[in-house]
């Protein structure tokens, strides 16, 4: 039985144990996020009444410190199904419009299709989170980011891997400890993630890895002396080969945010770089790779 089937069975069992009926849990326990790069639906299940914590607006560094000091005793279960629309679009373009994809190879390190769609190694995932949840906007519902903070442990699984806009069969499992949050106030919108873990593959031509990752993104609605610099984002991830512990992948993305219409909409443009070493792939997946692989990334986005 595939890994994803085990995750689905486990998720259904937990739902049945917690009451079984999604509507009985209430709409406030279901979060939906729509984004061209990462969309998801998540069900939050508290282990006891009053488990949810709320927070108030604080400075950026104070917010980080507050989440770091939260106790890691799990008080919530979160079940999530996620989809990566643009990476899937890149796969469809390469499969259905091969000539267009070939013509998009501007330089050896810049394919315009991959530049816009790369950066995600899977088309979709099923995840289970155990930890604490901090609600930054209690009771509010939207199709944007959840405006919550998460501190705990996450396990994710899927059955496909994306390599250069190709879908590769692969039952994979990822486990990590993470601190993640999304917060919005009248003055700013901020998101962050600090995580470390491992990713393991059934496809022997894809290397198992340990990794460390950080992400920070901020949008200032009110201009200040340093808002042009602070209203930006950075994401970095490094993967280490499980056997040798040598770096085999680096991912870096820098974003600049431009708030529009008093913060009702934000245009962002990201410029990034993805490097993959020779040990990242082997066998048939490594054919034609005589050296490490580099890819320039361009990530335009419109956030509501």
C-alpha cells in the first residue's frame, strides 16, 4: 500500500475519532488558502476546549521570540491537503507543449517555464501537524493565509516528485520540526517559517536528505523610514545528503513587495536561484547531468 494511502486511512480514523462530521466541528475549524504556488485546505482539531491561544500585535523580533518560547507539548492536530498549481502547470506545459518548453530555454541556466514554476518538489501533499496553534485574528475567515502561528511537528507524504517540470513516481515521506506563522494588522502583513527535518524517498534515484529552511516575508502598509527595505521577503533552504551530510541542494528566493490600494492588494516580484549537486539524483534521472544543475528563478505574484 502506498504511503499516501496510509496517510489517508490515518486521517479518516482521526476524523472519526474526533466526531466524524466536518460540519459538527464548525466552519471556524476549517481554513482554506488559495495561492498560485501553494494552496491548501486544513482542518484544526483541538485536544481540549480552550486550547487555542490568541496573541496581539507586537514587534517582528518580539513575535519570533514569543513563538520560540512556546511549550512544544502538542495541544492540536491539524490535517492538511495541499496543491501546488503553478508547478503542476509547468509539468503540463512540458508534456503537452514540448516545442514551446524547448523554446523557453533562454540560457543553459534559464528556462523561462521552470523559472516561474520551479521551487517545489511535489505537485501535492497530505500532512499531519501536532503542536500548538496561536490565533492572531480569532474567528476571522478568509481565502488568504491563515493568520495563525504553529509550533510543533509536521509529517507530510505524497507519491510524485517534480524534476525539471517532469512528474516522477516516488512515494516520499517528510518529517520536520517547525515554527510557522502568518499575521496581519492594520500596519503590516507578515509571515515566517523556521524548520528542520528530513525527506525520504522510495525512488532510489532520488537522494534522501536532511534540511534546514528559513522564510521571512513582510508587507508594510504604512510607509516608514525603513519600509522600503523591510517590506520584502527572503527564503533559503539547504539540503544535505543523508549518507555523507554534504550539501546537495541550495534554494534562495528574494522578494520585493509593493502594496496597492491601501493594502487590499500586493504585487510581489521574486528573484531566486536553485542549485542541485551531482548527488541529488542518480541512475536514469541523472542522465545528461555531467555537472551540477543551476536554475534562475523568477516569481511574480499578486496577493490579496
